C-alpha cells in the first residue's frame, strides 16, 4: 500500500468531485479529474478556476498560487489514468449500481498499492468493496467530504468490514495534510452526520408539507432560533433534493422508523425535476447563472 499519497485520481467532476480535486491540488498533488465525457471533466476544472479566482479577488490566494494549483488538475476522459494513482477517490452519483460498476473497471487498472476511497454519503462501504478483488478490500475505505469541499473542514472516515489499520492511518494523515478534521464512523447507514441530519431535514419538510409555516419561516426559525448558519430547507436545496432523497431511502431501508421516511413533498419535487439550487428551484427559487451546470452536476 502507498504509505504517502502523491498522485490522485478523482472519478467524478461534479459538485463534490471538483472540490475534492481542488483541495488535493492546493497542497501540491497532481490530480487527474475524470469524467467519461471530457467536456464534463473540463467543466469541473473550470469550476475550480472560478473558485480560485474568487479566492484571489478576496485576497486569500496569490495569483501565482492560483495558477500553480490549477496547473496540477488535468481533466481526462481516460479511465486508464488511474494506472499510476496512489489513491482513487470516487465521487460519482449516489447509486450503488453506478458506483460498483465504476469500481469494477478501476480495479483492473489501478496499481495494487493504491488506496480506494469512496465519497459516498450513505452507501455501506462493505457493499462497495465487494466490487473489487478480495486482496484489495483492506485498502477500500469511505472518505466522505462535505460541500463546499474547499471550505468545510470535516472528513468522515468509514471503515468497511475489511478496511485495515494501515489504510485508516494513511487517510488520517492525508486529512491532516488537507487541513481537515477526521472523524471515524462505523459502516452503518448514513454514517454519523447524515444519520443525524436527514431526520432533521425530513421533519422540516413535513412541517412545510403540513402548512406549519412557509419555507422562509421554517428556515428563519432554525437560523435565528437554533443559531444554525443555514435553514434546513435551504440546506436541502444546497445539498440537492435528489441527493437528500437518495440518502433518506438508504436510511429508511437500512434502519426503518418514521424519522427516516422520505416526505411526500420531497418525492414530488424530485419527480418534477426541482432539485434545489442546481436546477434553480426547490423549496426556494434561485436565479441561474449563465453557463451554470445542469441537474446532473
């Protein structure tokens, strides 16, 4: 196993993937940012450029550091670029079939010492690890970042059934290099953060559904009354209502209980294609910027 991470392969250039690529490039690591469609990989790199440009404008980053960080990110549509990776971080759609299909492909490409890390927010690590050969499963781990990745200082490390101590140590060390705090969760539905968060979001949605208050009033109640930085419905829109629904379904299937049951209003919004900020409409309406990514970003 690679004891020191150097080269990084990030599969998925959307909301989470481009941020994961950015933070690794920012600490000096070359990153291959993969999407099967090169235009989407390049769009991920463009989003990184936008993040860095805003940091320069605010005086948080020099132009030289901005240019050096961006130069370390190489968009690619070639899965073969995983062949020289020390770590492969998967950040594709939160669907077991999609993720396992990708891991099966990567398993025959990546070098044997490489660590495999999934950014899944809810799917059991041991189920994802079943997609790779048994000999590699001790190096398979959950590495759950939080959005926006360059700002949020937390990583959830999830040990699967076969994850070994050496892999945990490498991920802890990498988290420290990234300036993140690492917490360790058992491999159970939703892990720590979403196990706590999703019932709160679901109950807020049910309150809205039942006419207890407007979306603005419910969010203001949490922001002002509970001192939360963002209201629950606004937060759900930011995460993506499709993502929230997927996580709630995993929790409902794995744990049961009314608190994990997806609310009817959430299912209706997702069915209508209203996924939150990324589509311009969720529990709130959002202006779309020209060239903003579509609902699959």
